């Protein structure tokens, strides 16, 4: 097989990993749309091997309408298949062959970065950044020690995304407390906070506060996915 | 007793994870289970938590075995539970029947999925009949139907106490949406809320001499004589009926002057709550009634709500084709209120669906 070489070093390749329900899909969608708005060509990949027919499927069309190339099973593909076991979407395997940016949503969260082995050419991809999404309100990552232990279990991690929230009950204190702990753990493990994610509804309050990491305001798409 | 949190803390969880944390907080010692969507993460999280808190887990070869091993563990005095869904719930009805017959304090969490048959993993409320009356017996069991993650936490903890206090099998009835959905809730240690956990005790291998030191412990699910079975079932029925008023739970809002009462259970109650608020702002006198226990059913309270309101109509909304309606009708037999329904099997119900239906029938 011809070795995959990537000439265009300017392209963005990010893989979102982390605890189940930590916000991986939400981060991946928002990041893909952000890049797309800059006029870039973006492929968003649903790499959930445990529940492959559920994660992005219900909102695939909405995301495609916004200009993303979405590699995910569609309603038609999934019809009648239900929970037919772990399955790799063949298009996901070849995702890096797409031109432009590639954002990988490593769904379900059980295997950490190991799932990336399923993507052809991933080891030869110099742009790849593996980002671990951390929500300090998740009980398994709700303290310094637990977060550290969890990150160390993930395999390769290049940076952290601080995504502490409580759904519709999120207030800025929760976000900032979460950021502090995530930052401390990051410093200890020598991992940068690539950005902090904050619900766009908190823009007004958060905008008054200065924080030492980049802030991305996110729009929530996953409540529309229901599952 | 392990403290799961230093101070009450809001956390962001899926419903399945909430079950695992609640079982931990309730001092459950062992889970028996077999994988099935949408309850898998109950097992995943229990197996992640168990080693850290010195608890146990056994994955059995199927749901029959998971049910029976739960029955066995509680007889040995272990606080044990299982979780399942759909066809797993069908298979577990045999052990659950045994639990009814032998008065075993089993706890089972059911995350309802679509049916009939095996492969449908999506949300529904189609396991109401199965969970309330699925055994080859009289339905001597207690079923809590939850609506929020906080309730999943609260009622899973309560389920253990109800089981060990009254010695009937107890069920927490959720569904695929509650299982997978994420929302904030407060995790707490039961003792911090003044909740005393009933201590488990062995039902077999007891000390002392039978007839001298203690009564015999009859744990029997085989009766060879008709008269013997009759006697036992009549005795257990009477006991179940006598404790029912202590166990029945419900939620009622705006029924005093209601022209129409909306009756829902489980997650659909959230839509009904929103619908009633919206209808009230539009000048439509809607009321809200929700049984929290489906077994025993708070029939007396529902009858009272109907009577005091003078409502002309009762709208039953469910993500099933009439299972909740059948259960309700048998419980309120004789009421003359007109019963309407909104059946959406396998489909989520939102406030808009209920509002539209109410307007079409008023």
C-alpha cells in the first residue's frame, strides 16, 4: 500500500477523546463548524465504535446543511440495524484521505486514544492533536487525583479541553473551578489547556472575567441527538 | 458505610451512571448482570466503581441467571441488584416470580426499550405491563417510575430500603432516554439526609433451634397442593394490600379546578408538567397527575383528584400503545370521567404533542 504522506501542514487534524459524556461530540462539532466558518473544508468523523448508529446520526443532516462533510451513519444506513455490535464505518477508516481539516469524535470513551488505530495513516499524520475533554462535574473526573488518573489511562494525549459544566444549570463559578483543577492537572502532566469551552449562553458573564486560556463559546447541538 | 461524596455535590451524569452511584450510596454489595442496551453503562460504571469501594460484580451467562443469582445473593443476606431491559426483562420474569413467591428483597433497574422482540434498543415505555404484572403470579412487587436523574438517584436508594423492609421485589422503571440522557443532579450520602439504610440480613442458614428459638424460615416457591397455594397467595395478597398505602407515591398539580387531567408516568411527566403550565397561561384549566409507584398504584389519590376537580376528561399520554391506560383503567374502575389517550409507542412525547391533543379534545 502506498504510504500516505501529507504535504499540507497547515491542515488541522484533531481527535477528541475523553470520558463518556464529557462533551467530546459537542467539542468536535463546534470546532468543525468554527473551522468551516473560516472558509476551510472540514470533515467531521463520528468514530463511535460502541454505538455507531446513534451518536451523530440524528443531527447529521443539520451539520451537513451548515457545510460540513460528516462521516457518520445516516438514518438510511442505520435503518434496521439497531445495536448490531461494534462496527467501523469504512468511510471513517479512510477519513484522513479527505482534503482539508479532519475532526475526529472518538465516541463513547472506553478505549481512549487507542480507537485512533482504526484510522489509516494516523501514525504518519504530523498535524494530529489528541485532545482530552475534561468536565470536572463528571464524577470520575471531579477532583485533581481522579482527573490525573483518568488522563493517564487514555494513552496519547497532546492537550486538554476544559469543559466543566452542569448542563442547563451551569454558572460561571462551576466553569472557573473546573478550569482551575484541569489547569493544575495539566501543569503536572505537562499538558496545555488548548482551550476552555463555555456555553454561549454564558457569554455576557464570562466576557467580564479574564482567564489565562483561550475561551471558545459553544452552541449545544447534542441535545438534538437525544441518545 | 462508604461515603461517596464529602459534601453534597452537583454532578453531570447519564441516568445509567446515576443508577450505579445510587447503588453504591445505598451500600449495595453486588450486582449481577448481563449486557443489554440501554442499561449497559449501569454495568460499566458499577464495574469501574466496585473495585474502588470493595464491591462485587458477576457477569452471568444470560438474564435468567442474572435474575436467579440476585435471588440467591439476597437469601445469603447480601444487598444485591441487577439491571436489564426489553427481552432481558422478559427472561428475568421467572426469577422475579420466584422473588415474589419467596418474598425476596431483590432490586432491579429496568431501562425500557422498544418492543416486541429482541433487537429494538430505542426508547419506549412498553415495559409497563411486563414490569408490573410480568410474572406468573399476582404482581406482588413494587415499581417506581422515575422522571428525572435526581429521582433515579433518590428512588434507587429507596428501592433497597423498600425491598429489605417489606421483602417484596422492587423495580426502578426508567427508559432508554433516561438511561442515556445527561443532566445535573445532586449526589449525596443517604445518612447526610437522615435516610437510614435498612441493614440486610440472611434469610437462610439462621442460628437457633426451629420451634424453640425462632420460627422456621419458609422460603418456598413450590406448592404441590392447590389448597396450600391458595392459602399462601391469599396471605401474601393481604399483606401486600395492607402495606400498599405506606408505599404508594404520586405527584399532583393543579387538579383542584381542572377541566382536564393529564395523566402520565416516568419521563413523559416532564412534558405533561410543561404542557399544563402552558395550557394554564392560555386559560385552559389543565391538571397534572402522575403515579410514581405503578405497583402499588395510587388509585385512591387519583380517584380523589378526579372527584374534587370535577374534570370531564382524563388524558392519558404514554410512549406505548395503551399499557399505562389499561393499568390505570383497572385501578379506577367505576369512575365516569371520559378517558382520552395519546399513544406514541417508541416515540418521545413533548409538551407540544400534549397541548395539541388537549386542544383537539376540549
